[in-house]
């Protein structure tokens, strides 16, 4: 509920002044404007342009080394662009970012509760005050039964659920996910895809999801952005009707297939070194 | 019940082997009638331990106390310096050569110099400290440096203060390495104390166990040498055992090193 309210605030109160030249993109939560990132001599991203709109599930799809993870890190503020600009239209969203890494990256010495409590603890929230929020987050990901379990006692899928709960406990307006399910088996991945959509429906957060899986991107997204190899930029952008019901039938539907086909074609072009 | 039985089964072979070794030793000494000043039988060593317990045990207490003091000091200083060094690459580069130099210079060669400046008791403490210091420093530094980068990112994301980053992430992450260093340092502290006692050669009421060995050597009191040596090795084993237990208790819940594979 809170999240949805934040989003409507975000739309109503853009931080850019009225009459700005960028009026077409003012409804974006955040915009990448010719953002480049290089590490020494290596270029991870060349002049990337894209927007993230409130409430959408945007997937960045691309071959290894296309800069999709770098883009996500820049979005999270974990790295700074070497050129271009990241323009935030919603300061609140910038402050409330949840990040789910490729690995679950849990504290191995801390149990599930303590791992999910961590962001609140770092924010100075007392354990007693945090407990209801931690329980709520654990409930959301289906780990309510295991607050005392240690990470090593959890399966890969449960670890990832714990990591997602940790991101959710701060009630993020923007949830960034960097190939979170890449290391999981297909069955678990599908299950977590379903769960993520359920969570999304309940929380209404904006999600930016990085993956190299065409199927995953087509199933989860309302918009798929396919990036070219070597940080070359956007090859294709595919909108998926947000009204479509994402269930088992969707995986077999012609809409799903056509998104997959178009994304695959774009991915092929991306890998062959096509420039937008 | 099952745990006790498992422990018994695990402990039986080494205990039996040790008993067999002692029996063989005893047998050979008796069979060939070897003189006690050449090689005392285990029974004679044990008898000496009992007879001269007042002298030997008070010396053992002196040595053990110094070794433990040095270990405590080394733990404090080593961990603190590792922490300081982890904050700045510049400091690390500046200080590491000295730490290495201290470590590679044989302590037995430093001891005579220390005896020039310090009283024997102080010199022994400093020697033991110097050898115990390095493994704690280097292991703790390694532990602090090998924190999962994704976790560091996570703490960045939530804008954790350096202090919170230390207590919630880096210190617990460094704990296994630190404890491994502590186990090594425990044995080394005893070695350092003994080396310094040998160099100091101080006699009298407060003399350590190493001095008792030297003293007994001069008198060709070989059983007493063996008795003192036995005590020393028991002390070493006790320190190692205690620190291993500490490691196990601290890490058994989460760290692979403290867990059995079937568990």
C-alpha cells in the first residue's frame, strides 16, 4: 500500500521544474542519458539511453559483457558513470532502492531473521521495532517458518527468497535484480518467477531485472530492452502488454512466443555485434 | 550416549598407540639396562615429575603465564594493527615490511639484544609477544581483506557507517582467519617464551621451565630434563586444545572448517 502511494507521489511531484526541455521523459522514474562507464581501458557501457517508468517491470536482456549488470550498479549508485548523466525524477525512489544480487550473498554467520533484519539494523532500527517488518517480509517470500535457519541450511531457492526478503524489508520503491535466478534450476526458477510476479502485484514496486534468459525476460516484463555486446547500447525494445495474465497458460500463449521470438532475434543481432 | 561412544571409538586408536609406544620404551630401557642419565624409562620420568613437582610445576606456571600474557598482548596488538592496516593501503604498505622483518628474524637471535635493554622477565615476555604477534596480524589482515565483494556492495547500498561495516560484516567475516592465526600464535608464544628463557638463563625462584631444562642438563639430570620437556609439551598441547575448542565453539554453527561433512 505504502509503495503504491509513493509511486503516485512520484508521478505527481516530478523533481524537474515545469517547462523543462525533457518534458517527454518527465514521467520517468529515472533516466539514463548517454551514460557511459569504463574501467580503465575497458569500456563496459557506451552512451546508454533508457528510462524506467513507475510501476513497470523492465528487463535488461543481453549477452555477457553487454553492460547490463553495470547499468544496474549505476542505477543503484554502487558505481558512478564516467560519462553522461543519470537523472532522477523521484528522489524518494532513489533513496529506497532494493538490490538482489546474482548470488544470494547472505551473511553466513547470521540466521534468516538476522539477514533480513540487516538493512533495518544498518538504518538504526531497533530489533524490537523491526521484528514485525522482518516477519512481514519473510511471510511475503514464504520463509516465515524458518527465521532461525542459517544460510547453509537453505536450498538455493530459499537462499534467494531470503535475499529478496532482505531487499523487500526496506519497502523499496525500486527493486533492482541482477540475474537473481541464474544459478537456480529451471523448475525453481519458474517457481520464483511466479512468486516475483505475485510480490510485484502485491507491492507495486518498480522492478528492473537483468537476465540473459529470453524466457525469463518475456515472462516477467512489461518491457524488454535488449542490449548489444560490449556495452554498445540498445538493439531492440519490446513492450509486453501489462494486462496479460502471467500464469502457466501465458508461457504457452502466442503473445509469449512472439515476445520470445523477437527478443531472440534481437539477442542474435546483439551477439553478432550489431549497433543500434 | 552415542556421542560418548563415538568419542571413545575416535580416541581409542591414538591412546592405544601412545600406550604401546611407552611400553616399548620402558621395555627397551629395562631389557638393555640403559642408565637413567642416558635414557630414563617413562616410569622414571613420571617418578621425577611427582618427586620434583613443587619445583617443576612452579616453573611451568611461570612459563605458561608469560606465554599467555604474551598471547593476549599479541592478540590485542595484532588484531588492532590489522584493523588499522585494512583501513589504508598506504599504511599497510608502510608497516608490512617491519612485520615481516620481525617474523623472519629468528627470535633466539633477538633475545640477547633484548636482554641488554630489559630485565630477563620483560625480555621473555617481549620475545614471546614478538613471535605470536605476526600470525595474528597477517591472518586477521587476510580475513579482513577477503570479505565477499557483493556483501560490501550491499553495505554500500544501505550506506553503512565504517563502524557498522566493521562490526556487522568485516569482523565476523575475518573471525575464522583470526582464530586460525590465534591457534598458530598460541604455540608460538610458548616457543618464544622458552627461547627467551634459554637465552636469559635466569635462575632463582621465578625461573621458567626452559631454564630448568638447561640447569638439569648441566647436572646431567636427564630424567628431570625429560620431565620438564614432558610438561612443556603438555602445556603446548593444552594451549592448542583450548584454542581449538574456542574456534569450534565460535564457528561450529556456520563455518565449514568447524563442521563435519556428514553433519
